[in-house]
C-alpha cells in the first residue's frame, strides 16, 4: 500500500448500451459497481474506499435519460444530469423544491456530469470516512470500511455516517417513486423506502439493482428546499429540508416535510399530519420544530456539532414552512 494513494485501483470498464446489459454486467457481483457521473464514486475509490474489479458505465444507456412531463406526472431518468434538472423550467415551475435542490448541489462543474441516480444512491459520509487511506489507516480504519469500531459511537455496533444527498428530501416530500430494474424485472417503490437507517448499508437495493428513474405525481403541492452548509458555493448539507404544502382558506390541507444530512437516510417527518386542518401559526411552527428536533439523529460525523445540526434542521423546517405557507395562503 502506498502512503498517499491517489491513483485509481485497476478495474475493467464495461459500457453497456441498455439496462439489461448493465444488469447482466453487474451480475449480482459485489465487486462490480455502477458508475454514472463519477463525482462521488471516483474520489472515494481514489481514497481507497473499495476496489471494484469492474465498473459499469451507465452513461451510454438512452433509457436512463430524459425529463418527461405529462398529465400523469413527471419521469426523471436516473441518467439526467443535475445541470439539466436545475435548468429545467418545467421542473422549477411545477416541482420547485427539486429544482432548488439540484441547483444547490456541489459546483457547476460537478453538476455538468453528476446525475440524479448517482445523487440518490450517494454513499453516506463521515469525517472519519471521507479521508485519505493513510489518514484512516492511522486511525485503524472504522466500522464502515475495514475497521472494527465506530469512532463516533465506540460503544455501539452500527455506523452513523450521514446521508447527505440533496435531491432525495425534495423528491420524498413531493411523493416520488423509484423505478428499479433487476434481473427479476422492474418494480416501483416509494422513494423513501429505498433507504435504511444504517450508515454502512443505507440503500435497500440488492447488488444487481439499477435505479432507472424517479416518478413524480401530477398536480404537486407548493414546495421549497433549503440547506445549511459550510461553504455556500460548494458543499454537502449539514442539514437539508424540503417542505411540500397545500392550503385552502388559510387552513393547511397537506404537509410533507423531508430531511437530509442528519441521519443515515433521508426521511419523511412523521406526525406532520397534526398540523393539518388549521392555519400554520406560531403554535403550529413550534410543534413542527419539536417534531424535527425529536426525529433527526445527527451524530459527530461532520466538523459541526450534532446539536448545531439538530437546531439548524429545526430552524430550516420552521423558516421554510412559514415561507411556503405565507406564499400559498395569500
Ligand atoms: C466537492 C464536492 C461537493 C459535493 N457537494 C454535494 C452537495 O452539495 N450535495 C450532494 O448531494 N452531493 C454533493 N457531492 C456529491 C456528488 O457530486 C453528487 O451527489 C452527484 O449527484 C453524484 O452523482 P454521480 O452521477 O456523479 O454519481 P457517481 O459517483 O457516478 O455514483 C455514486 C453512487 O451511485 C451509484 N449509482 C449511480 N447511478 C446509479 C443507478 N442508476 N442505479 C444504482 N446505483 C447508481 C454508484 O454505483 C455509486 O455508488 C459533492 C461532490 C464533490 C466532489
Ligand atoms: S459513523 Fe463510525 S463507523 Fe460510520 S463512518 Fe463514521 S466512524 Fe466510521
């Protein structure tokens, strides 16, 4: 092992032209990986996190492309780039939270290559994991990769690395479904069910499962997305919140709040139904604040304290819900 590995490990590159070819190339083999834009996978491989024998490049598969809006909703292919998503006027108009989330990911250069599928299948992150190999080696690695203990919670047996993708909460708040292809055929599941609260294995996907597209329902509620990050121009969310809301006669009739950056999965806030059937006043915002603080589980996986991320998530939810309400209750 070299002290400062920066070169990629050796691998075969397969470039299938269709989904069946990609799944066949993967063959349920844990040592093969799909690669889309490569903006997350390649830095990780350079840091020695994983040594896949085979990379399956998804960029030549036409079926993974395209944003299609129709009376039955929207289909966003997993291969759509974040730049295309962020610049789609139809998406920003109908599914505003999604456009805002896409525009807030990394920097323009990343968004040109990075894809929706790669963002939704992003690895979880932690200050003890997203480091060079020699740094992690000096720490005897950790439970998520090659090591025996978790440095964040040494007494426990699980990894608390945080899911920090921005698109998932926006899509979850808007009621998206994930279309997944495997050797057994296609299936559609609510996107929230694609994630598990486990920093080591946060995707409920088998080795050969390929994310094909995200589907959004028609007639979406008003929505918005916001995140807090260290560097405003280019950074993962320390906490990110999406709100989707309908209001009739100043009364909230639908409210979905989804979060990222605080747990090992993006998740839909439970209990928001209690705020339905009344105006979103100070008491309602206090109740929302409490729900968020209770359900987020930030750990010491970033340079900021867990308590800061807890309070930031609650403050974001409060601010965003209040702003969307003010807009639609006018
Ligand atoms: C400096 C920097 C800043 C960043 N900031 C942000 C940020 O603010 N917010 C954010 O969310 N991300 C951020 N990222 C991470 C990354 O750029 C984005 O999440 C991007 O969308 C990943 O997409 P990709 O196509 O490049 O994924 P890849 O790197 O190609 O793949 C990522 C993972 O997804 C899997 N995968 C890809 N496509 C599929 C598919 N169709 N089906 C199944 N599995 C698949 C791959 O096997 C891999 O495990 C940042 C990265 C960098 C380097
Ligand atoms: S939470 Fe623990 S096991 Fe997971 S990456 Fe961080 S140190 Fe490693």
